[in-house]
C-alpha cells in the first residue's frame, strides 16, 4: 500500500488498529468480559482524527479505498472506539 499523504497513512494505520481492537473486544465478550465503555485509540495526526469522526469529510478523500473507512463507519459510529489526539 502506498499512501499519498501523511493523513492517509495515519488513517490507514488507525483502520488496522481498529480491526485489532474489534477482534479484542469480541474476544473479551466471548470470555464474558464485555466492554461497557468505548476503547480509546490514539493518533498524532489531527486530520486523520477528524476524518475518522465525521463522515462528511470522506467525500474529500475519495482516493482512499472504502475498506479503510471501517473505523469511522463501524467502530466510531457504534461507539466502540474513540479516537483521541496524542
């Protein structure tokens, strides 16, 4: 994968972290330890954080493949993850 900007590369990294987060939340749920609060994901790129929180900005990032919008469309929308600036 070749990213065209630092925002895109950070957003892709957040997506992969979100996939691992979803796996771990499912694992904890399977062993009867359901997580009651959203899990925090930290990122140092403010543009990637804004992109993950608000779907209206996805229209400007059409060159990013749809599979990388999993974080925003599924995890953040369902309140399973919160993306914070570090």
